[in-house]
C-alpha cells in the first residue's frame, strides 16, 4: 500500500495537489489554496495554468 502524500510545507497529511503555474505541490488543509478547499473530495479542476486535485477520502 502506498504511503499518503505529506504537505510539502509542514509534513501533515496532504488533502490534495495544486499546480499554480509551474509550481506543483502536495498541500494540507492549512496550506491549500481556497479554490482547492472549495472542491469536494475526489474532484479535479483544471483551467489555464492551474490544476487542482482534492484527494478522495477513505471510508
């Protein structure tokens, strides 16, 4: 089983991945962009130079 990604800023469990321009990072709830926080678990949003992926939650 793969280990859950950690936030690149503080090492908490990441809730998603965000790419804003050329910078891609795994982020926790504290460090996520507001657009990522607005997504539902499992949802992905991509537009222009941004890619946001909110990880699905485990049952």
